[in-house]
């Protein structure tokens, strides 16, 4: 896949930068600024990437962090927009029962799945920041061992002053927020909560989760020196957008302390989610530019393309060594968008199954989940393929995957529109439900059952 060659190129480029043969970014450490003790113990590249496995892990982890936050942000955008539309009087059906369940399927369920994506990304961030400069074989996975983690990060700070507690605290803020926020989302699945239960399980978790998100964004701004320097970079822009998006989530949660403010809260959530989506999109671009620290770990970004003086963003990458392609970025975003549409279709199918429990509605829900699996297999392949292969049949396979993805996108969008235009009918009332005989008694007269009768005995 070209990963090991890319790693060797990464090491060679950094060694060249450390010898002063590359310009580097303004404000970076120089070889003269390094202490004698640090140069004697280990080199800069060996501190962060002591082996190919360590480099591969950090590259893959930062990729999935960007992907998970992109998909989660898009789901939050759609869920908040449909929630705002439902609170503002939008009706997809004349039946109040059908419309209530449809709005829930388009707002609450996507937000719940988006919280899962955010939690996965936040866990990877914690593992990245708490194990910085640690060999892969000696990693620790106890993310709540604050005393030992702080002691380790403080010891790393003596070797490299760029390593601080701030990235780990930012990651933990996001992780705690992703643990609190779903409590409110799950509470919204229940329509009839008394005021005290709604305050305890919905309003307070929304506000507390938003505060944690805002704290994570603020710590990212501190890590990237957003408030102390005025140069504009991708990490600073992403960190600032995360901070503003978190503030909007916090305000959207506090608005709910006043009654009948659901539409205003969803509007704030939607705007904050759009900012998170833009920041996540910038994270994908930073990953392609080998800034594996994204917006939360500035030290890793200094190991990337800008620090080596060969950044695609800066426009000074030689064509023969260029791995960043706009087409690749576009397709990664396209995969994320189609995956999110597939999740929305799964939510609609799940709503249909809950309204009319049957084998066909359950099978439809499973079928709507298959594009999601396919697209994540494609995303997994793209995390390992550095450049589009030119040899056959690998080039043809990659092009075929892109064509299949476009077809899946068209079908997914058409299915989503059809689900909005033709929502499931309201379920039968218990008194009106027909009393059907047991399946094993329906053919006692000697008639052989048809295949349709075997699959749908009711």
C-alpha cells in the first residue's frame, strides 16, 4: 500500500528539517534550541515515532478521529435541523401520531448515533494524548488514571516543552461530554416525561454536555495558541470553530431551562454542528497533509508537512512526493456524507419497523445498514492506501469502488426522499388488531403453505 515507503519518506524529511536543510514553519523549534540532554538520549523523530508501528498507529488513529467527528457532526446537523423543523410546525403526515414518530426518527435517533461517533473519536483522542512519546508495546489504556498520566506527561515535558497536559485534558473534556450528552438524547425518546424528570435527564445533561464540549474547544485553542498569536493555520481555525461550536451547544442546553424553547435550542445545536462539521473537514485535510495532531496535539503537527517545509498547504511539495490530492479529499467527504444518509435511512426503516413489526420491515432496516458497512470498508481501505495505485488490477478496483459509491449515494438519497414523502401508516390500536390463528394451525386442512405464508405467517 506504500505505507512503509511513506514512513521512510517522513523520517528522511524530518531528519533533513532537523539538520536545517528545510525552512520549516515560523516559530518552530530549531536544532540549536534543543537541549544537549535531549539530543543525547533520543532524536526528535524517535521521541514521537520510535518505530513504523507507532507512526502507523498515530496516522490511522488521527484518520479515524477525523472521520468519526465528521460523521457525528453531520448527523447532529441533520438531527438538529429536523428537530427545529418539527418544533416549528413542519408536518410530513396528516396523522399526528405518524408525524411525531417520524420527527423522532429524523431528530433523536440521528443525534444518538452521532453521539456514538463522537464517543469513538474522543476515546481515540484520549489514547493518543495519554500515550504520546510512548512505544506502542508499552501503551496504557486506563484513561482515568489521572495521577499516573499527569506524572508521565510532566516527565515528557522535561524532554520536550511542547508536551503538556492540555491535549489530554481537552480529550477528556470531549469524552466526558460525549458520555453526558446521550443521556438527554435517550430521554427524548420518551414523549411523556414529567417536568422534574425532563429537567434531570434532558435539560441538565444538554447543558453539562455543552459545557464539556466548550471546555474541550477552549483547551484546543490554548494548545494551538489561538489567543496569543495572530497567524492563521488549519489547526487554529479548527480549534476556534470547535470552541464556538461548543459554546453554542452549551447555550442551546441552557435555553431549555425556559419552557417552550425547543426550536431555539435546536437552532443553536444546528449552527454549532455546522461549525463542528467544518472543523472536522479541516481535520481530514490536516490528516492528508501529515499533521496527525489535528487540532488537539500541536506537537504532532510540527512533525508533519509544515514542520519539514514540504507542505501541500504551503504549496512547496515536489510533485513526485505528493500524496495529498484534492480528489482524494473529495471522495473521503463523499463517503462520509453517503454513510450519514445511510444512517438516516436506517433510522427511517427502524421507525417503520416499530410502527409495523414484520419480517419485511426488519429486513428493510437491515438492508439500509449494509451501505453503511460498505462505505466504512472503503474508508478503511483509504486509510491504508497512500496514493491511488497505478498498477492493475488495484487501480481498477479502486475506481470501481468509487463508481459503486456514487450509485449507492444516488440510491440512498432517493430512498431518503421516498421515506419522507411516504411515511409508514399509524399502527393498529390494540382493540382493532385482528386475532390471527397460530402459524402451525393455519394449514391443518391439508393445504400446503406458500413461501409467502411461511415468511409472513401473520
